[in-house]
């Protein structure tokens, strides 16, 4: 909803015009959804951890009320933390150059239009992006280390396969999302061409949301906490 309408209009008209305030709003909404997805994927990994590693307490630890609190907290953090990035763009001075070499108002292509010194803004944004993406990613990795350790305790190979199948869709989305995110925002811009940057951006702004419903709707085995308890504990 944030990226595709502008993208389609640019493709049909061989370019699209957008006011500066509209560009900043698009950047804000895009950054909010990106940060929210980082937090949401970590919440989902915590949910899978509880389902497989603490199956008997899953219903009490991950109740509907807890789920709502975690989602609301993720939205509030995304909405507030994005203002830090937005402020660094809003305080820039933009001169004569007004053509963005991108298909939407991304942060670094927008900074390239500024006639101010953007070195401090780039450092602050890189540091902020690192904190916002790495901490949730570490939580995801830690959750799956515990999950893998628990799955290896299951004696039955069918049980291990079914337990792993409950995490397969989440792992697929995490791999696509974080792979492209790291490739764009954590690899120095001098090491990648504009074409590669646009292709990676297209992958996680358009392709990933498009295939998410298909990935999450893949047929899975029984609920994790019904089969993930090692035989030795029964």
C-alpha cells in the first residue's frame, strides 16, 4: 500500500512526481512497517520457542491478551523510533536537484538530493538501523538455537519433521526479509550498484509481501506443542 501505487504510476508514466512532504510521509510509513516487521518476526520466533520448548505452559504464557500486548508494543515502538530517522531527513536542505534515482522515497536516495552535509545523518541512521534490526535478529537466532536443541531430543524422525514444519514458514520469511535488508542497509553503498540496490529493494518491498500469504498458508503438520515433547518426558 505504501510502495506499489507509486511504483505502478512511475512505470505507466515513465516517472512520477511526488511533493517533498509526500516523499517524507512515504518514507515514514515505509520505515514504520519495516521496523514493525522486524519486531513482529522476533515475536513470532518467541511464539514458536514457547510452543516447542514449553508446550505444557504455552496456552498460559502466550494467551490472547499477551499476543495483543506484544503486537501493540511492536507498533508503538515502530511508530516512535521511526521519528528519529525522519528527523534527520526533515532537517536537510534540498536545492535544485529533485530527481530520485529509485522507485520510491528510500532514505539514502533521498539524502543524495540534499545539499547539506549528510555524513552525521548517515552515521546516525546506520547506527539506528543496526540496533533496530540486529537485536530482533539475535532474539530470533537465540530462539531457533533453543528450538533446534529441543527438536534434536525428539526420538521419532516424523516427530522432528513435524516440529520443524511449524517453523518452516517463519524461517522462510526471516531469510528473505533479513537477507535483503542486510544487503541494502548494512553493506556499504560503494560496494553495490544502483541497479542491485533497486533489485534488492524490489525484493523485500514488493515480492516478499506478495509471497508472504502463500508461505504462511502452506500446509503444516499438527500444532507444535502436541508433538514436540521429547519421549523421555512423557
